[in-house]
């Protein structure tokens, strides 16, 4: 298995030297190890309490496959592993989905996912940040405790907008959990900026600094890494440079603090998200493929 994982990591490294962590597999006590010819995977199931904040960002039952494939035909090896995973019996539970996160630039095995009904739903994208020119279209300032209502409102609207694309869901707990998160984590512990036009808030961005971004930093062959978790611009202000101004503020602050790379997730079916982030210098690092179980 070690040689297989080394072969997988070497192929991925050649495609994307910035992606880290492909030379190992994490196996927790309750996980299952799957092995086929030239492929190995770790299977896990995540059951989420609908009252948690992360339930707004995910189906309630998520079956995950963490895979490594090598050999002369990576697509065939990956396909055999997927077939074994798909054939496994599962409980009859509502709101189930299968998900596989795969290196975006390792395209050789990707067809194995597509022909088995998986769809790319989101990308973890990375940008090597540098200070950028200031944008004057909107006044951008750091958010404080007095901005709770504005930040929470736009955070809620982001969840509602992303729910259109099939992975995120507005739940009964969403509003309360968002407000708790903004009060206890975002405003006191993270970096948050508001954009204003005419004295009214029209956009916000929230960034987890390096001390809170370890969960995503391990996938980037660079450091320090920050994570841009929330970006929202009100519809009335879109197309006027507000998002660019917020991103510039976040990048400038992070660069001044020594951050080397910023990572974010964006919905691939969103018609404005991918081109917007590409213009800001972001490119895909890992793609999340999903298949809903109806």
C-alpha cells in the first residue's frame, strides 16, 4: 500500500506541486479501509445534527471516500474502487449524499467519477497573495460588535443563495447558529470587513487567520495559510467592484501579516463565482464531486 500511495502522490505532485497531503491516508477507528488493484481508499460516514451550523453547509448524512490510485491505468483503478464503494449496503436514511474530493489538476482518473453519476459541486481554490491596489468604489472597514446584525444578515443570504446549487441547505437552525458563530467566533477571533455605499452595508468578507485555518492548511504546500470562508455582496451592489474591494482588503491585511496563500471554497454551478475568483487570482486545488442518494 505504501508504494501505491507514493505512486499516487508522485503523479499528483507532477500535476500540482502546491497540493499537499496526498502522500498519506488518515484512518480513524470507525473508518473502513477499501483495497482493490492499484487503488486504496478510506470510507467514512458523517451524520450531522440538524441543529449545528455545519448542517446548513451539507446534507445530514455524508458518505466520504478518500482515495489514492496509481498503476498504468489510474482511471480503471479508481473506477474499480468506486464500484466497490457504491455496492456497499447503506441504511435507508433521508438526506444522504456521497462525496469524493479529488485533486483538481489530476485529471487522468476524473472520468471514473463522471460516468458513475458524480458531479463537481465545489472547488477549494488557492491564491498566492500579494498586496494589491486599493479600490475606491466602496468604503471598506473592519467589522465590530456593532455590526452583528449586518454581518449575520449577509451570512444568512449567502447560505440561501448557495442552497440553489444542491449541497447547502437552509435549515430551521440556520439563523440562530449563524448569529452565535458571528458573536463567538467571527467578530472576536477572525478577520471580518464590511463594504459600505452611501453609509449602508452592501457586502462582507470573513477570513479565518492562520491560527484557525489548520484544517485546510494541511492541503497546501505553502505557509502560512488563511481561509476565506464567507463573501457576500448585496444584489443591488453587484457588478460595481464591491467584491473586488473586499477581497483586496482581505489580501492586503493577510499579506501584511505574513500570510502566503489564501484558500476558499466556491460553488462550481454558481455562474458568477468561478469567473470572479479567477479574476482575483484563485485557481482550483481540490474539486468536490458528489452524488445524491434519493
